[in-house]
C-alpha cells in the first residue's frame, strides 16, 4: 500500500484538496480578525463573521461525508 494507492480516485482528490485548503486557511485565517478590525468592524461583528464562516464549512463537510 504505497502512496499511489491512497491518491487514486475520489479519496485522492479529497486528500489533495483538503491539504491545499488547510495550507491556505492556516496562512490567511490568523489575519482575518485584524483585517476586519482595520475595516472598522466591532468585536461582535468579527465574532459573527467567524461564526458564519465556521457554519459554512460545517454545511459543506456534512454532505461530503455521505
């Protein structure tokens, strides 16, 4: 069971896409709150934006599990 076994078909596509998603999220998410604050958002508005983002990820992960 080499690497080529895991990277075939749908599973391989999911592994690669989640890897790229994790890298891009790790680079941008730490600065989202600061960016929103610089645009004039209050702490509560920043919390709402972050919560909606988490909800959006949740709503896309659940159907992908089926």
